[in-house]
C-alpha cells in the first residue's frame, strides 16, 4: 500500500514560517512617508525567518498588492513615493477577511476568479495619520482576528488626537504646555467667538503660537505664527488637514525625544535624543524632518538625572495611554529644568534615519532586531479587548 497520499503526522509536516503583511500608504497626508517607512521595514525583515506580503492602501482607500522592492520606496528628488507607483495592478484589490476563524487574504481583479494569497499571521501596519494610525485600521484587524504590531484601538485613537492625548496625560499627572482647541462646530457656529478665544489665549501666553491640525502628524499642516497677521493663513492651512484645530503656546527649551519599546517583562525606554533647532527652518517641520533630514543628537547631552527622568516620563506616557509595542515620546526640557510632554506617536517615523530607530540603535538594538522584536511581540499577543 502506498503511503504517498496519507496525511502526515504533526512531526512530519513542514513548519511554515510566520507570514507578515506589511501594510503602508493610506488616505492621510502622510501617505508618502508611510511608503518610505514600509520600504525600510521590508528591507530589514529577516526573510529566512518570515514570509512577507507587501500591501499598500492607495490615497483613495483601495487595498492593493505592491511590489516587494524596497529600493523603489525611497524619497527621490525631494518627492515621496506612493502606493500607486508600486501597485502591481491598477484594478486589482486585496481583501482581508472579517472572520476571526479565517486569515486567508484574497486578491480580486475584475473579470477574474479571486486568488487566495494564503494566511496572514501578523500585520505590520506602518501607516501614519488618520485611517491608519488612529485606531480605524486597528479596529478592522481586531474584527479580522489578526494580530498586529503596535497599540490597540483606544491607544491609537488617543495618540492621534492631540487634544485627548493631552487630557489623558494631564489626568495622569504629566505636565503639558498651554493649549487651546477649536472644534468644528464651534468654528462653524461662531467664528468670531473662536477668534476672540484665540486672541485671549495669545494675550495670556504671548507670541509665537503654533497652529496645528489636531489629528495629523509628521508636522504636516503646522504653522508657527508670530502675530495676528499670519493667523488667518495658519488657520486655513490647519483646517485643510483637519476641521479640529489645536493652538499651542511656544515653550522655551530644548526638544528631547525618547523611544519606548515593549519587552517580555514590560516597556523600557531608550537613550533620549535631542532635536537641535534646524538652521534652514523656523522649527522642526516636515521638510526639516524628512527632506533635508536635520540630524538629531543621539544620545542627548543630558545629565544622568535628566536622562533617568525623561526615560521614566516616557514609560509613564506609554502606560497612561495603555500603549503597546512602540511609542516615541516628545518632550520639551524648559529653561526651568522641567520636562513637559508635547506628544506621543504610536507609529513613529520608522526609517533608518528616523529618531526612533536611531535611539534604539544607540541603546544596543539595531534596526533589523527592532523590527523582529515588534513582530514577535505582536505574535505573542492575541486580538480582543485590551
């Protein structure tokens, strides 16, 4: 009797490598930076340890298979790449099952039979901004029952909304700077009253002010305003990205960042970095971060006491927002010697030149190991309420 078609015992069955779907792009204004980040992650993933499925979300929200070509996912001639540049088909789409009992990803194309792409064991969502970093994608993955890298729904939403982030930090006793929020309904119902509130805020805290979209990142849509003459343009620019506006008083001090990474025994902080004032820019804006690549100082020139304090506060911020996986926490070290938290990023810039990987490199964890640790942490964690 032939044994050729008999089922194999568990010991005889080949072991399948975990399959990682690297998802990038998205509908936010940070689409291009997300693609750059994905290229770095794809290049760093150990292919002897993991299978990889690159998936991109176009700027209009279509899920597409993308080329597994990290070298094409870089900033070229001051231009960021797009998923549309990399999509393998202009019409086909990727469908993630919304069924915890089925992790089979399917590729569909008009006029063709759907093609099964195999099961996905973990998703590495390297999306920044709304519709990716804000809990929306995380909610979809929870429904699908697929583990993923990074924070859950609530933590991602809190980390994306600068107003509620600050409110959470304040409730946990973390020091934040003065801020003012103008919500969409307030602006639409009483624009003159909203402007009076801004004038009162400027009168109390002085100029300059920073006008920001409340739910955007990568310094997109932010304007430094030195007086009332620049306020209208700044408000229009912020509202172009988000109808909810955050206005912050300028803090005099040094910009200090610290990375937090989840280990088996809990979160730990990296050595901190300092962001020096960029020479060619009014502040650390998008161009300074990504196009001109203003270098940070790693490790930051702080005393042992200051280093320990900012590391403690970074972990406290991570815990306050119930984060998981990774966070970059941004602070100001004021002239009075006090650390004031500015924000956290639950999916920070993650290219090799980004500050988060640089801080962990200086802490003894190289980029490929950092990627591996995040994937392993996600694989250990089940989906569901967190």
